[in-house]
C-alpha cells in the first residue's frame, strides 16, 4: 500500500477509465472531461501520475518541461488495481487494515498516558484503505477488537477515548501487523509433567500444550 491517497485514487480511476487497456492514453490532455478526474486541479494529477510511475504502475509521457502530458497503465498497474479492488470489497481485509492503522495512529498521536479520541481517527488521513475511507462502524469494530486483545483500553463507550496498552506498544514496535504479532507472541504454553510410579508401574510423562487456538496433548 502506498502512503499517498492521491496515487491510490488515481490508480482506481485509471483502471475504470481505461478498462484495463494498457494502450489507453490517460490524463487531462487526452480528451477526457477534466471533471471526470478525481482531483481538483492538474497539479494533483501531475503528482499522482508521477507516483504511479515510481511504483511501476504507469508509464508517463512528458513534454519538454517535464510535465506529464498523459500516462498509460502498465500490466503491473492493472494487476495492482484489480487486486486492490478485491481487497476493498473484502470485510476481512478492511478490518485487518483498520486494526493495524488504528493502533499505529494511536501510537503516533497519543501523548504519554493520555487518551486520544477515535472520532479524530475517523477524520484523519490514516483512515483510508486504498483510497476508500473506513466507516464509523468498521473503526468501532476494530477498536473493540484491540480492546479485547488488551492492546488498547477505552475511556468509555463506542468511539470515545482510547489509550495504548503495553501489549499494543510492543505490537507497534515489533513492526508486525496485529494478527501476525499475536500468532507469534501471544501463544501460551502450558506443560504438565505427570509422573506416576508404583510397584510394576512405568513412569508416565504427559506433555500438554495450550495456546490461543485450543488445547492439545502429545
């Protein structure tokens, strides 16, 4: 995922406008009604088109001054746009993004031991999944998940203040997504060694493992 909302939005627009045709010329000087472009001015289009080129998702054609006159999606750009479209429609991927974006935003925004308001996240640039804003309900669900995982604590009801808990800090500092961090760091191992003895009896060693996914005996 890029960190530039303009690039994310222009990629979707280009995929729709071209129909996935990598020979289609796109941009403000190709006979396309400027009102159909997703940005308010040409400078924003220039910036986003250059961003697509940097990612390898478009080939930009420039004039002598270096300005982008038009661009074409590359095969990689078409594939990325289609992959993103699938992701944006996936409840699982949207919720996973919401958890990761929210806990990182709290870490970066909150002052020590002070809560931050979830409504501020809703209106922040961080609340943007491939150019698609998360709904209030999605943000609320992600926050409740993180509270349940003891990564955040809340000061009240839905969409109120939240604080980062030590587990949440550890997750962010690990650089791992929330669910990957849990899989690696939240497993609990319980070993029980039972030794039974007696006349004619053979010692028994039972090794039991308990983790987040359930129990097993080996």
